[in-house]
């Protein structure tokens, strides 16, 4: 009887430990959604407390782009009028590349800014990040310094957001693109840099789509270093230096 | 004797109960990985719903849309996705 009781106790402990392990396993994309839900819940409260927010118009420009989503709310309108011009003024400066690449760049920046926008949203309850995160696009990516290639490579290798086979597949595609550039600079490939920009943008978007949910900080870093990377690829001397390394 | 057998069966059941979630987690990670690989190749899949592992880096993936793909790492280090 004592033996069976001991066995039963051991079994119970192991089962409980197993259940504890199961609960911790699933988190992936759910935490962000939970926080979004919380922020969404928190959003109505500030809107009802809008009389308290009038002091907020005095603060500087960063919050206003978020509030730009609140044309219906009366109290928040004064800051939006002041905030919209800076956002519009920054946007034209952001896309430095050619016209076809501008749209993918804007798309890629959106997820990154979503992730970056979560912290301010949690800190400032008056913000409503649920729908109009796009208004913050121009400011956040500029704040993060561009990556150097070694750091980018290391972080991509170490991230757990991408599986092993996916990483190998991505590396294959990066190698293919680099081979295209080698052939282009060697005169073996009859194309233009503008045409090579398309597969480059596509590859960056693939990487971003894989990272944006599970590793938003790395996705934001890649967005920030996107033009710097293209600057290396599109310059014959820099590319030769890079390829030799 | 019967108590020992009962204890042994309980232990086996407990181990299976505890190990199942970890295996399921690995399976989910593999499915997610293969889903990404197939999507990277531009092949229609949607989502991998089941995986049959044939070896290291060698899987048969069944997609939500019914397509089956052989995803493996070839001798040159390239990930190959073949529709079956």
C-alpha cells in the first residue's frame, strides 16, 4: 500500500510538472495580440477621459501622429492639426530609392513600426495604436541606427523566429542574388541595377515577413539597414570589397 | 506482482503523457518551418498540416490545400522542394 501510494504521488508530481510545461510552450504570436487587445481596451478609457487629455496638447510632436487617427474626437483635434504637417514633411524624405522600390519599403516599414509602437502605446494610455500606426512610420525607423553586415548575419543566424530549413533556404536565395550581382558586374548578365533591385526588395520582404511577428526588433533593424545594404550591392567597388570578404 | 505491473503501466502512461506535448511542439515547429520553406519557393500550400520525417532535413509535407511536397537538403546544401 505504501509503495503504491508513493508511486501515485510520484506520478501526480510528474503529471503536474508536465501540465506546467505545456502551458509555457504555446506563446508565439499570441502575446502581441493580447497586448493589442489590452491596448484596445485601454483606448476607449482615455477617449472617455478626453477632458483630462487637453493638457497633452502641450507636449511635443511624437504623440500627435498617433492621435492623428482621432478626427472624430473633439479634444484631440488641436494636436492633430499641429502634428500632421511634420509627418507629411518627413514622408517625402524617407524614400530615397527609385520609385518602384518605394512601395515595398513602405510595406516593410509598417510591421516594424507596429512592433515599435507597442511600447509607447502601453506607456501612454491616451494613444490609440490599433488602426493608425501608419502615422508613426517615418519617425521610428530613423531612430534605429543601421546594422553592419556582420551583426546582421549573426542576428539572423541566432534568431529563433526562423526554422533551420527556412534559414538555409533564405541563404540559398541570398547566394543566388549575390551571384546575379557578380554576373552583372562581370558583364555576363544583361540587366540593370533597377531590375536587380526588384529581387533584392522581394528577398528583404520575405525575410521581414518571417521575422515581423516573432522577432520584430530584428525586422526593424533590417528595415533600417535596407538602404545601406542596397548601397553596398549597387556600388561596384563596395560590392567587390564585400564579395572578397 | 500485480502492484508492480500497475506501477509500471502508470509510469509508462505518465511518461507518454508528459512527452506528448514536447513532441507536439517539435512537430508544430517543423510544420511552421516547412510552411515557410514552401512559401519561400513560391509554391502553393497555405499551411502544412502534417509532416512525415524521412531523415535529417528530409520531410514529406502535406499542405492544407492537399498538395504534398518533398522538402529536403540536397548534397550541395540547397533546400529543394519537390511536388509529389
